[in-house]
């Protein structure tokens, strides 16, 4: 679907050994940045640390200019974790990081990431789902695109934290697309905006998420990009992630 719409897709075939059944979700151990940086993140689950395989990094380095690697994996020895863009919503253009605090999103690692990558503002908060459980991955309830934030403000129960998030978003100048906790359960927060070779923007989501959007939300989002969706039911039901989790975006310059 992405390729049919002119989006360049790089696929790296996983190796059978060691077995890494969750490797279809790459955005939690790797991020790339326009200044030529690759960042490697400390992972909560030990079996998922095995996903940091050389063949993935070698493929990226072969195709793109990589100036440096920021390796934060040493935090694992201190039981402090930050699972990439699972744990953070990055407004790269405004130097803003929004992150929901959890066992998988530690403030110390967040500060180090922000310092290393030059983000000027970090907003840390706690959020809870419809059942009252702590949301441990920010990208379940928040997504950032050119022109908008998709966010479940109702998930942020502390009024002061909610206001801090609203203030930061307002300063960015972007429109807020507010979603409900019920929509969070349908992976509406788990979307990613991508761009094709012609510069056209698309918001990618699962069909479950698409069907959960209201007419008003659809109209708002379609002002900024076309919408693409695909049936990801098996992955959502068994892997706990939606469309955004399946893509690690590349901001590096091509060789």
C-alpha cells in the first residue's frame, strides 16, 4: 500500500538466529535524525534487545549518510529504559518531546536523549487507559504530524500535567485532534505521517483505527494529508501495536 502511493520502503529480512518474533516492531530500539544521527535505545524486555541486529544497521549505513551513533543501551544495566518512538512523541520541527512516564520511559534516559539530539523542551506526564491502567507507550495515545497533534487529553488525569501538555502543543502552533480513551483502544493514537517521493504526505493507520475516527476528525486530518489504512487485526490483537509501531522512519540523507 505504501509503495503503491510512492512511499519508499526499506525492508530488512530478519535472521532466524537469534529468534526475535517482535522484530516487525522496529521503532522502539532505533531512531534516525536529519543531522545524520542514529540512536539506539535501552529496551525493557531482555528478549527484545536481541533485535538490535547488525544487518539492520548495515543496511541503513549502506544507503544513507550516518555521521554518528548515539548509544543509550548502557542504561539497561541500570534498569532505566526508553523505548524509542514508542516511548516518545517527537515534534522535531519545534524541538519538543512529549512522553508518558512508565517503567519503559525513564526520565534520566529521556533527558540524555534530549541533550544528545538537541531537543529544547521535554514534557513528561502520566496517562491511563479506559481501564485505569498506566499507558506505558506514548505512541498509543499521541501522534505528531505536520500541522497537528493527535492526542487523548482525557488520558492525562493530573490537571497540571494536562495543562502543561496543552500549553506546549499550543506553542507549537499545531491543531489539536482530540481522541477518546475508547479510540485509544482502537489504535487511533498509533498513526504515522509519511511522505512519498513527490513530497505528498499521508497519515498511515490500521483499518480499525480508521473506522473509529469521527467524520469531524476525518475532515480535520484530511486537511493536512491523505489517509491510508490497512487491516492489521492480527498484529494489533497479538502484538499490541498498530501501524505506527511497524515503521521506523528515516530522516537521514541518501548516499
